C-alpha cells in the first residue's frame, strides 16, 4: 500500500508542477515606454487597402470596420447576412483614404454576421462570428493540447494503479472466474 500511495503522490506532483509553470508564464506581460508595438497589419483586401479590425455590436446590430488605405479607394459594403433572406440588401459606398472607421448595419444569421467588401478590383467576404459556441472559448492553442494530454495521463496514472490495487484486494475474496 505504501508503494502505491507514494507512486500516486509522485505522479500527481509531476502533473501539477508543469501546470503551475505554464500558468505563471501565461500571466507575464511587459509594458511601458520601452516596448515598440508592431504596426497593425490586418487583412489585405487588395493592394493598398487593408481591413485593420472589425467588431460586432449585438445590441445595435452594427459592425464597426476600420480600414487603412495608402490612397483614396472607393469601397462598397453590403450586408452578407441579408443574403440568407429574400429582400433588399443594405449597401453603403464609402471612400477610404488613410485610416477610416465605418459603422454599418448588418443582419445576424445563425450566430454569424458578415460584410461583403467590394472595390473595382476585388469582391471580398468578411464573416464575423457573433457568439462563441466552442466548448473551450477561443481557438485551439498549444495549452489546450497539453491540458488534454495531461488529463489522459493523470487518468491512466490513477486508474491503472487503482485497478491493480483493487485486483490484489479481491484475490482473497471468492469470485467467479470464467
């Protein structure tokens, strides 16, 4: 019994120590005047036109888009969510010159909204996920993989020794053996 208990404690410690180190490294952050932040790159729609950011305001039913352009570019926005329903589609024509923010009304369909971004050269679809239906919020990360592997390891580290211990205890008791 003493050997099994010691083994379980060692295995549990081996599983906990890397987890605490990962949590500490995830909380580290640096800031201050000495840090140079990279310029926002965003999504390039076409040469000279970049979509820097997008966000959805569910209460107002609008999307806030931020563009950057090296020179004046005519852009037409269309509500991509409205394509799922019959009827008129919300459109808006703008000129992007430099950094431009635009608020645009959209239609939510099955947890997604989207905007069609059209120029003379390109027709670009930009979907935006509204609500998170993921089991674990956010995209998969290396920590998720590590967590899944550690969970399986710990389950086997506890379940297998427990099964062997129970088997040894049951040897003295009569039971059917087929």
